[in-house]
């Protein structure tokens, strides 16, 4: 009888340890999957015909890095200006490749660095007349290719006439 109750006690201990570990793993998975989405700011929407709306203006959307080595890293900077009369929201930043990264700088504050596989819960806002800097960084050593390449960073906006801005870079990788 002592042998049976000792075995039963060990089984209960193992059960509680496995149950506790399983619970911790499930909590971590739930936090990663659902916890970050609460940080997303509500995006205001406007009609394209509205006179009172944000307006994304971009002077240039392409840059040519020329020749570069696979071990090089280059960054191009682009400017977005809100020429409208309502706040311009920037969100869902992503890229065309895991080797290309986008960062947005508003009033000296940098967003996280985003790429093709990043989960983008970040939202930035530009008041009328305010500008943001979009930094597009290409790191060819992450996905090594040689020859002509074109990569892009995409930024969604709440400007009904410019719902997605595309900033492209090109290079010849040696």
C-alpha cells in the first residue's frame, strides 16, 4: 500500500508540473498572438471628395544605390508631408523582401524597423504641414543575389487618394 501511494503521489506531481508548464506555454503564445494588437491606433477614414482631409505629398519615391557589394548596406531617405488639413496617419509598414527595411521618423522619434515579415502594429501621425522621414535600408547579405535588383517599402495612409505609398530602391549587386 505504501508503494502504491508513493507512486500515486509521484504521478500527481508530474501531472501538476506538466500542467503548469503547458499553462505557461499557452499564456506566452496568447500574449504573442494577441497582446500586441492592442497597441494599434484607430485609423480615421475620409472620403476622397472631402475638402477636409489629410493629404500625403511625396517629392520623390525612388533612389538608385548604383553598384554595391553583397556585404554593403545602404539607406535612402524619403519625405512624406501632410499637405491636407486633417491628421495624416501612417501605418502597416512592410517591404517587398526580408532584406529591405523601413523606418519612419517623426519629430526625431523612430518607429520600429519593419520588413516583409514584420507584424506592423505601429501607427504614426502627422499634423497638417508636418513631415516624416522614411528610411529605406537594403541589406543584400540577408538574401544574397547578384545583378540588378529593385526593392520597396510600403506605407499605408488614411489619405483616400494615396492609400499606400511605395518607396523603391534599385542597385546593381556585385
